[in-house]
C-alpha cells in the first residue's frame, strides 16, 4: 500500500553555506531563481562541531531578511548543551519555526570521538523539545538504504523510531536512486508504528565524479546501469546532465505516484537542475 499523507505535499530545497564572499553573492542569485517557484522552505546545512556555524548563520540571516521560510540544520555531535541552547534560542528570536535536527559527522581533524554532550540525534530532538517545547517543527534524517554505521537494518529502524518518539514531526531521507528502497522502508516503518511523513531527498545528477564520491561516503547506491552510463559520457557534460535529469525525473514521478508526501531537493547551490525537475514534474508554482 502506498503511504497516505493527511497533509498537502511539501516541496523544499536545501542549500549549504558558501565558503567565500563571492560564493555568497552567487548563492543569492541562485536563491532568487529558486524562490521564483516558492519552495515550501529553504533548509541550510550546518557543519558538525560548529565548523560552518557563522556561515550558516549568515545564510539563514539573509534568507530571513528576505522573508523566505527557512529551516536551519543543527548537527549536535561535538557540541555542548549550552551551545545548542544558544543557537536554537537565536533561531527562535528570528521567528524561525522549523529545524532539521541531526547528529552530524565530525570533519576529519576535529577528533574521532563524539566529544560534546550528544551522541545521537534522538538526544538532540529530546533536548530541543525539553527546552523549547513545540516552538519548532522538527525534521530528522531517514535512510531507506540504511545508515552506513548501523549494525543492521532492524537496529537502524529501531534507532530511527527512537528519534521519532523523541518528538520529530517529519523526516527527510538520504538520497537514493531506487524507489523500491523508499517504499520498502515506508512499509518497514508502518510495521513498527512509525507513520510520520518521510520526504524523499532528491539529488539531481550533474557531475559523476562528485556524485560517486558522495555516494561512497554516505552509503547511497547508484544503480550499476546508471553508473555505467554516467561513466560513459566522459567529458560530454550536456549528455550526462540530460541523462541524469531523465533518471531523476522518473524517480520523482514514481515517488509522487506512489504517494510520497513531498520532495526535498539537494540543490548543491545550483538552481538549474532543480528548477528543470520542478518544471517537468509540474510541481506547484506561486499563484
Ligand atoms: P542518528 O540518527 O543519530 O544516527 C546515526 C547512527 O547511529 C545510525 O547508524 C543509527 O542507527 C545509530 N544510532 C542512532 N541512535 C542511536 C542510539 N540511541 N543508540 C545506538 N545507535 C544509535 N550532516 C551534517 O553534518 N550537517 C548537516 O547539515 C546535515 N544535513 C543532513 C540532512 C539530511 C536530510 C540527511 C539525510 C543527512 C544530513 N547530514 C548532515 C548527514 C548526517 O549528519 C549523517 O548521515 C550522520 O552520520 C547521521 O546523522 P543522523 O542525524 O541521521 O544520526
């Protein structure tokens, strides 16, 4: 049975905070393009251990300053409670009402252990609920192909459930290219009584080398036939992008037709590939 959502679907986009002032200027232009289709919200990533803290604030401040619905990410590993309290308090003062709560992965060079006061995302969700009640809608991460560090699918599912019971309102998935993985995950969640909206995370395909590197690191599978075709395009960027677009377009269609409660686009700070999908999927446009 496809999942049945009670709420209208949410179509959101994700950005990362740029490293340089030039990158920030470029991002503002990309945001203007993306905002032309009025995404449900813009989420902004946060480097675990505070590695992008000020740059995340700068991006969030700019979005809020332009009255754009914003969902900052918070990654708790390596952080103290006081620091998280201060960051979340700052967002509350800014009128932000949505957060993406994560454990995060400490960047290499910041120590192998977890450090800080939090080990897992469920502890962060509990902390935000204890300190800030229902001020925020909280999204957490989900892994249809399972988290690379999880001992087994069952344990990963039990840990996901723990995070949901700590007070998450919805989840966004790691990206994947096999829709069956998503639907099987939804069924497993249903079986253990986890029924919150689980929004597929969608990664447009524009650069094979980068995608292969990310996918190896985060445990997302690129189907062999897609990998082979992408490899085969070599330097022919246009053909690679056209093929990548068709693959992701078909994926999104199957997800929507199967009842997915929205889509979350990992834009990689480029508006073009996401807008092309948005248009070809005939997703909602502002009136
Ligand atoms: P958790 O839910 O804590 O899970 C991590 C691992 O620990 C899993 O294997 C899980 O099974 C296990 N586990 C969980 N709870 C327990 C428990 N109580 N006891 C034992 N084991 C447990 N990273 C960033 O640094 N910044 C970002 O902005 C960011 N944004 C993201 C957005 C999305 C939508 C997604 C899908 C990922 C994002 N990530 C981000 C990456 C994420 O931080 C990593 O995937 C990280 O390894 C896990 O984070 P989590 O919140 O899913 O962790």
